């Protein structure tokens, strides 16, 4: 007998095939961490920690001039990929103090030499950063040919 318009057509859902129960999914192990980047593999991470440790020791012993300190900050950032946050964490210095120290490296060679030799105090060095013309801002600064 042909299906009529009033009788429902057979559907696949009426004839469901019973599937055997599936076993519970096994927990897959967590993916292995990505291979560490080259800096960690070649000891650069340890180098950075050692360099940060040296910095703290030097700062505590007050061994560095403001220029020496700025050079060390720059070296940590460029060669050891330390961030200003890393440096602030180990030194207790603020980001502003570190930034001002780094700005000293932009002074003229003559002024950097005077600061490095101790002819200019830390306060005088930082005061020069705010001057319009640091080379002429401090009349106490001796000419480049004389000794302070």
C-alpha cells in the first residue's frame, strides 16, 4: 500500500541502532611545555640573574658613579634583556630614578667624564638633566683641559 498524504512517512529516527557504550575518554596528558627559548637554553637567564645580583652588591657598596650605574642599567637591559621592572625589583629604585640615570648617558662626553670621576656630585649630575644647555648650565664645571 502506498503511503498516503495523511500517514507519516517513515523516518530514520524511528529506527535507531543501539550503539555499544563507549569507554570513558582517557585523560590525555597535558601537552609538554614548549621548548624554552634560546636565552634560557644557553644560560642567559642565569647570566641575567648573576648580573642583577652584581648590580645590587655594587649599589649597596656604593661602588658606582652615577654614570657607571647608568651604564650597568643599560647593559642589563640590552645584553641580559632585563626590564626596568626587573631592575626596580632588585634595586629598590623607582622607574623614574632608573630613567633619570639612563638619561645621564645622553650628556656630552666631557660632562659624563666629570660625573664619572666624581668632579660632579650625583645631585649636580641630575640637575644638569633639567638644564636647557647642560654644558654651560653649571659655572663650577671646569673646562675640559683642567683637572677638577
